[in-house]
């Protein structure tokens, strides 16, 4: 049970990262390699604003988290505007390599500032872990579940109810038609990056008390988010969430029950799943891709 | 080119910046860069498993020379054979994926590979394997930096010429056709999957040889040399040299090695907190700057200069490569 | 003699029927044309024949060999060449190199031989170059050989694509709207070119919107509407066919009026 809760916590983060990848990809056709770095930045920014490890007195937590999300979101938009936007016609391969560059710079800058130390954030609500159904679950994990759930509901409302959200989806479905009705798809590139970065930053801020933050946590997060996305079938946000949570639970179980001799391989587990999915269902993925391209 | 290489032991240390070790590594990295140029630049396959194939070569040589006392030359061949098998197995599921998806899937492989290098009992775990037998010709041991620099660069030059020949011929055109349009390529009888498979295997062979050379050169193999960020470093070198340029590779390699040396030397005094890890930022900046302002890399810049200097040629290619002019002289 | 025959081809995409019962016949030395209103399934039928799509039902014969569902490269191996409606050239290659790709099957260099550049490969390469240049000359683009292909005007790119297909020395040539985007002069040259090609015993299948070109060139016209064949016949028969007129007027009034002069 304890492992299940740990898995759900990781899964929530996978889901949020995967959603970020999905949003960016649907609008721009780019897989943002730096998506996981936005999670890292969200965690680091929240820690910076709230005071590292509780030593330095900082802003109230809620303010720190909101501020962190806003800053990272803005950064995501700015990076898209300044770096990717001028080159957005140069094809998916070059754009992906550019996001690799962004990832390197973000990691590098944080590395220079933090000197590769890891930082923690205080729990949102202090208190001992609860025992539920024979397992223990930390209060912070409950925060993770709650915030993820709230973010998902907010996203759903945003896409289905607001004008901007609907315009977003129009860009995904048919950029040309969208531009004909006065929506400028190119502007939504920026919005998509900002939204996805903000979402990831939120994930980073809530997970920071659980995992602590290091400069190089981004790559693994990006790839886990990607696995969530692939597992979820590439097109549906619900699928991503299910995929992310499923992956997280599987990770939790693996970490809990793996025989000792194999523990060293646990990090590779999500990617083994990824390859397995690709081997078993290459057609599924190719087909949905082909449909996108037409 | 031959002269540049022949005099390397003289001019490299004279830069007071790069050492002959950098020269040896540059030869090895050129092989790795070539593998990426073939895959990414010419075939459009963003496959990022180079750290794994490189590591497989290196570990094969290390394990077989240390544990089984095999001749290191032989282990190079065995490493190649293992890598070919590995590439064939990997290619079947992976090469059906398109663009981005191939990139992320292969990065998954890169991470799995790194984890295995760290964790498998046979690789010596994080401690690695020490005491790799150096190469020797007859009774002559290739252990000095100078001797090894020559060896590495002979191999690198052969690979450069081979790749240049490949690119300009039937299969090279088929590769570039696939990059442009798989539908059109198959309409003239090209089998895209086969050609991609060939390039994948070729890339694995190049990096396997590079790995074996690296193991015999340093005498020591540990997982740190085969991390995912190593793949990214080679990618940066290739982007700087020019993704669509065979002869740009060594230039990109040297440029990044020089940048690395500069950042290691001057970086800490500029940003004290960063320590010796500053190159990462530098790589990122270089990558972005090149892709934004010089997507053809140094090769296209060189060709543009050449053209404006000689005033020759109209607009020939949208993204020029250095191949034509330089390669004819050097082969 | 029949070079290409497709019968009863059906294809649907996720429940949407694109082709129901479509077919076409191409004879040696003749130009067959495939026409029909937008969305009639012309390009889908094309792709089913050339192996770029696998038909759900029906048969495709090349000569007397059944090739149904064979992949595109195999169709090419058996003498079928094609062009694409939306131009599929290779932007990284020069014009000449694009056409040289069309010689792929007639060359044999494997990776090792290529890397070593053996004399045999060099010889092959030289011959292929001559033949590719000849194909370029034939379409009247010989002077463009060293240009970057993506910097050519649209009409010239179409010609390069035809040259690339000709470089295969095919027995059947499939052209998907070759006259689209050409100037009137270029279209006339295209007509002469196609007639020259048929004189070499090649069979041509043409998808074309420009009725003037079709009526002037085609020996036989197959009319497709809503995924099925509604008429087959010589140009003058087709022009007089009430079902064809109805299809054009009913489905797409604007297009019919554009070409109204051609339809009595």
C-alpha cells in the first residue's frame, strides 16, 4: 500500500509532465525536450522563494508556489518566442535539437547557481504521515493528488469552456482553418509553451518536498512524461493521465518489490516499458502519427 | 588534412590550450560524430544511442582483454560484431518510428544502456574496469599519446573518406532521399527500412570501433564516459561542424574541445560557483546559437566564405556542404 | 497490350469509404486518363496502384503479374514509376542528384563498395549520371542540373519529378496532375513530352484536372465519382456521357462551370 501511494505520487507528476508534452506537441508539433527541466525549475523557484530547506525565512508557501509557477510559465513563453519562434519552420528534428539546447542551458544555469547540491522544500502542511488501508501516505502526497486533480479540472474547464481554450483546440485540429477565423496559430505556440511550462512548474513545486530538487532531474522527468504520453495513446489528455498514473504505480511497485539484485536497474524501468510498448504496438503509434500528419 | 594530422603532435600542444590527449580524443570523437552525421544529417533519423554503442565497444574490449586476455585487436572485431547484432535487434522496432518519436525512444535506450553499464556485474559497476591491454603492432606497443594520435587519426581519416564516398554515391543519395520523402524514395525502388537499417548498423560499427580505441587508449573504462549527456556532447559537436557535412565533423569536434578547454580554464574565474561544470551551459548556448544563426554549421560558413572569396558559383544548394571542393583534393 | 490493370479496388479510411469499386487499365503506348470531381478518389486509387496504400479489396496486375498490396518499392522494381500531386522532391539534393535517385535500381553498390569507391562503382556512377542528364534533357531541364531543387519554380520542379520517374525507364508511368501549376506554354510542352514517351511503348496513366490537356492527350478516359467508375471511353464519348456531366454539375458546380466549355 505504501508503495502504491508513492507510485501514485510519482504518477501524478508523470501525468502533469506528459500533459505538458501533449499540449506543446499538439499545437506546435515539437516534442519539448526541456519539459522536465520546467518541472525542475518549478521546484527550484519555489524553494528559492520559500527559503531553502526551511533555513532561510522566505515568502509564505502558497505565494512562493504561485510565484514560481508564474515565473516558469513566463520563462517558457519567452524561450519559445526568442529561441524557437524565429526558427519554427526548420522542421521537427532541428526544433527538437533546439529544445535540447534549451534544456542544457537551463540545467547549466541552475547548476552554476546551486553547485549541484540538492535542495528540499518544507511540506505544505506539517504533520506525521497518515495510515490508510494499511499503508502510510504522507500529507505532501495528498497535496500532490489534490493539486494534480485541481489542475486537471482547471485544464478541462479551460479547454472546454473558455474562448482561448477553444481557440487552442482549433489550432490543434486545423491551424489553417483557425487562422481563417482570426486565430493566429503562431501566437498559440507561445501560449502552449507557457501553459505547459506552468503546469510542469506546478508539478515541480508540489513534488519538491517529497523528492528534493537537483539540477539534473529534468531528463528523467521528460522521458517519464513521454512514457506516460505514449502509454496514454498519444492523443487524449485523459489517456496521458491514466498512462502517467499507471506508470507511476508500476514504478512504485518495482521499487518496492524488485529483488535486491535488480534494484540497480530500477531507474531504467520506465524506459523498458517505453520500448516494450513501442515493440508491441508500433503500428498503433505510427498510425496515429500518420493521421496527425495528413 | 594528412599534413594537419601528421604534424598534430607538434601544433596541438603548442596551442597551450589543447593537449595531445585532446588530439587523440578528437580522432575518436570524429568517428562518433560521423555516426551521428550519417544518421541525423543525411538520413534524418534522430537516433541518439551513440553512448550505448560506444560503450558496448569499449566494454567489450575492456572485459575481453582484462578477463580473457584476448588480443585487443581481436576485441575490436568482436565489439563490432556485438554492436552489429545489437543494432539489428534494436532497429526492428525503433526504426519504424518517425522523427521525434525515434529520438525519445532512442534516448530511452541511451538511459537503459547507461543504467546497465552502471549496474551490471560484468561491467564492474560504477568502478569500471582497469588495466585494459594496450594495442601493439608486433612487439611495438601503441601506448604513447603520439602513437595513439596517429592510430586514431588514421582510422578517423579512413572513416571520413569512406563516409564521404558513401554519401556521394548511390546509397548516400538513397539516404538523403529518405530524409526528404520516404514515399518518393520508395516510388523509385528504394527500400527505406533497409537503408535506414544499414545506416543504423554503420553508425554502430563506427562508434564501436571508437569505443574499443578509447578503452585501449585510456586503459580504463567506467560508466561516466557513456552517459546520456555524452551523446548530447557529440550532438553539439556535429551541429557545430554542420549536420550535413562529413568534413565538418573534425572541425566541430575540435571547436567543442577547445571551448571545453577554455571554459575549464577561464570559467571558474568568471563564475566561481560553477566549478568545472560550466561547459554544460556553454554547450547549450552554442547549440542554440548555431541552430538559430548558422544551422549549416561551420561547414556552411566555410563554403559561404569560399564562395565569396572566389566569387564562384551561383546559388547551388540551400544548405551547402563542404564536401565538394575539399574532399576531391584529400582522397 | 495491357501493361497495368486494376479492378474492384476498395479502400476506406476509418469508416469513410474513399474507393468502392474502382479500376483502370493502361495499355502499351497509350495515355489513359483518370478524371472525376474533387474527392472522387483519384489520388487514392493512384496510391493503391503504386503501392503507397494497400487496398482493402480488389486486384492490381502489372503485365501478367499480380501485384495487389505489394509495397511501393516492389512496384518500382517491376517497372512502375510515378509522380506526386504535391511534389515529393528531395530538398537536400541537387536537380541532377534527384534524378539520379531514379537510377537507384539499376545500380548495385553496397555500403562497403560505396565507401571504397571501387572502379566498378565509379563506372556505374558515371553511366548513371549520363542517363540522368539525358532524362533531364528530355523534359527540357538539362540546364538546371546543378541547381538546388527547392529553389526552382513550381513548374520546373514538376518537370524534375517527371525526369526522376523517367530515369527508372518504367514500362508504366503514373502522373498525378502533372499540368497543375504549369503555364500554358509549359503545359503544351508537357503534352509533346508525354506523346514522345508513349512512342517508346510506355503506358501512361494521368490524373488531371485540366480538361483541355486530358481531352487533347488521352486515348481512353476513366471517370471516377464517389469512389466508383461511372464511365470509360474515348474523350469524345466521355464528353457526351450524361452521367459524367451530371457528376460534374451535381457534385461540384463551380468546377463544372470552369470547365463548362469542354463539356457539351
